[in-house]
C-alpha cells in the first residue's frame, strides 16, 4: 500500500544527494537537515533522550544519501533511538561489513559511514572508539549486534546502511534471534497490509552499570530494555494506527505490546523529564 508520493519523494532526495555534498551526517539538530526530518512523523523530533550532553545527532548517510536518523549516546556508546520510514525489503542479503561514523572520531572527516577497517587504513594509528562502539567490542562478548533499525525493514541500499555500529546495541542472543525477530516480522506484515507509510522509532534504555568490558575498560553499555513505536498514515497522510512494544534484554525472551500512551508511561520510569510525544499529536 506504500504510495507513489513516498517513492517520488525518495527519488528526489536521492537526486539532490547526488548533486550536493553539503551537510555532515553528524549535525547539531535533526531539524537543520530537511532530508533527516523525512524520518519523523510530520517532522516532529521527540524530546525523549535529547537532554543529555553526550548525544550526537546522526543523519545516517550511505552511498551519498540519507537513509535514517539516529540519536546516539557517545558515553554509553549505544543509540538512544533510530528513526526511519519502513520500506518493503527487496532482499539482497546481509551486509558483511560493519560501519563506523568517521565524524565521531574527527568532525573534519568524511560525512558518510565507513567500514572501520578501511577507515583505519585511511588514518593509521588514530583510535576510532573514543565516542562510539567498534566491531571488536562485540567479538566474543556473548551479545549479538542487535539492530535497532532492522535491516529487514528496508530495501537495498537502505538495508546496507543499517549495518552501522551506531545503530546496534548489545542484545541478548535469545531475544534477538527469537521473540524480537518475530516482532519485527509481525510489524512488516502489519505495515504492508495497513499503512501507506509507517514511521518507526526503535530505542534502548541503558543499564546503570552493565557493560561489555575490554582490557578492563567499560566499552559498550548493555541496555536493560529495548523498545519500539510506530505511527501508520494513509495516502492522505492521516494517522490511522499506532502502537509500541518493549522487551527486557535478557533470556526471558518476551516482548510486551503497548499503546503509545502505555509506552510513554513505560519510558517515564527511566527519566525525571517528561517523555513527551514520540509522534506528532501522538499519532492521532
């Protein structure tokens, strides 16, 4: 049911990106990059998670075009959330590379995600992991590289772009490979059947003191919870359906479904600030 307007707009954004290199993918505000606002319902960026000082706003660029947006916690080295528009997958297999964000190493570096191995070849001797997770952090950690924005919710090349380490968190393998995967597949079927466009947010709630530790250094926070929320609109842009879910990041392997109001209450327990609306007019 995804409408031709969305496809046309996507093509226009892609064409503009080909002719314009201006603007980095690490930005001061998502509102400063119109292409980035495409991934937020009615251009409304949630207040959730935006107050900490150690956050970076990433307009995720791959193949010289934007594909989704991520609010990234550079202290915990995990995403606060990723925001995206659902695309029906055209297959294409899994990306074998894992990308890092060059501008989280040095703001003057290239404005596009890059394989950490080849970035190291470009800048030998420069440590890439001060403000972001690295591929080796996950190696032999016992945790999956759990996508927030799932690769299965995109067509190539957007599918490839989800394989950035700024879009993954340490996820319990049992949860990632079972109930959370099933939940993502159920959302795919719902979006295909009911939505002209589906705006999605997927986030993580960091733990107080549970980390992937490498060489006695806390490297990547292991979140206590994962959550997601969606807002479906029809061909006229009218909100028609919404919902959310949360899951403890454990072998309990259980995903609890929520209304948006219930998800707001769930997130509220982790902050002293009002959560606010995740979507414009709470997708009503």
